C-alpha cells in the first residue's frame, strides 16, 4: 500500500480535469487484511474517503479535501479455473477482455474498448452493444470499510440493473478487490444490437476489433479529448409519454421495452434539442455523438456541470423527459 499527499488527479480521471486530492492511497494486490484495515482509521476515521476506479465516470468540480482510495493499475495476472476468471479490481477492463480472448474464453467481446477498471465495471454494471457486466459476473470480493472485513457477493447479491448495482447505494463502503467472471469456451457472437449488423465476426478477435473501431468512430479518443463516455443514461418513460413523442416526432428511434416502460435514446433527445456539436466554456457536446460531453480545452468540472444542466433543462422543456447523468459529479 502506497500513500501520496497533495496529488494531482488529472491522470486519474478520463475528463482530464486538473484538481488535487489531499491524500491518495494506492492498494496493491498483495496487501493484507491488516493493511486494508488502516484505511478505516485515517485521521481518526473522520476523514472523507472517495473510492476511485479508472475515473472514467467522474467529474471533479474542485479539489478533494480528503483521501482518494484506488487500486494499483499494475494488474496481477487473472486466475482461471475452467470458465471462471478472477481479475484484480484495478485491472483495465479492456485488458481483461483481451486476456480472455487470448486464453480461449468468450462472451465479453461486446465490452471491448470500454474505459475503466474491472472493479468499476461491477459497480456501474457497464454495458455496450447488447451486453452488460452483469451477464458475466459470478461474484465480487470486496473489503468492507465500515465493518472492517472481507466479503463476497454473488451476482444476485449485487442487484444489478441498468447502469446500477447495490454498491452505488453505499458509496465509499466497499472497496472491490477482485471480480470473478463466468465465460464460455465456445465462441458465439452476440449480434443482437442493431449497430453490429454487418460487422466482421468470423472470429472473436475480428468482432472485438470491429467493435473497437465502431466505438472510437463515435467517441473521442482519450489521448485527444477527455470525456466520461456516455454522460447521460437513456431515460425510461411510460407508455403515455412514449406514444406522445412518437406522434410528435416521426424520426424518433424506436424505443427498447424496459422494466417500467420504454427506454429512449438520450443521444437523440440531446441532438434534437440542438446541442450536438455545441460548446459552452471549455466543455462541449461531441459532434459525432450527442450523448458524450467532452473536454474541449482545459475545461473545469464546473463548466461540465453547467453544460449538463443546460442540456437537461432544454430536453425537459422540449420533450418533458428528465435526463439523469450516468457520470458522477464530485
């Protein structure tokens, strides 16, 4: 376990916002329970703590006056038992997807090129192109910072839903150390998502490469422009609202039936509200994907929040639909 004082978080959030944390503690794969227990007693246990994965869904609006706890990115090699793979929570999720294919295990190809870490994938239930982390998570091993012990959660215990797990209800309590995924030995491409129609998929490697190219064709590359990926969740509306919007807007994409109603395209709503390609201060809406807010030039977290608020207001006024951020604003 390593500790750093007054450290910049610019390299620890994909928006590239330059703020500082009063302290950062980096947990290593070999740290003991006794070492993890020291996290509970920092400044007498009264100091605020923020658990940070890859920072791919975080927007920092100011310096963090507390301790940021993160896992080492020097990933321990995943452990395989037949079709089960246990990966260190600090491992980059895309590196794990690559590792599974290299080792003849399949299923997670559709999650290729998603930024963030293995641990964060379980917290957020990341998803793309017709697949979600919950489809593969077997169990989650975590350290309980409140009660001071290791615990293991099954897939059912995690209560996964769209961009949700029960870990989101108790921020700062569970430090996810490892996640075990259940995969398959036989490759069976998941082409259920419409955007995947016609992509090369003779092998898992071909499909992974095609999905990676598809993703970066619509999203800003991290080395060029910082972002948090999809900034808003796709809103779910009831049948009455959906019928009204379908009648008003013939060009509205078909909604996907979802628990509680119909899931609309947040990107379409933002585009139709006139925000695609616009900038406000140092933050902007990506010209190729209205769902993505990006760093258009040394932006601050407050500029991102201000832009997000303006978009929410316009979408609500025009469509009567409330957009909920997928990104977490600190």
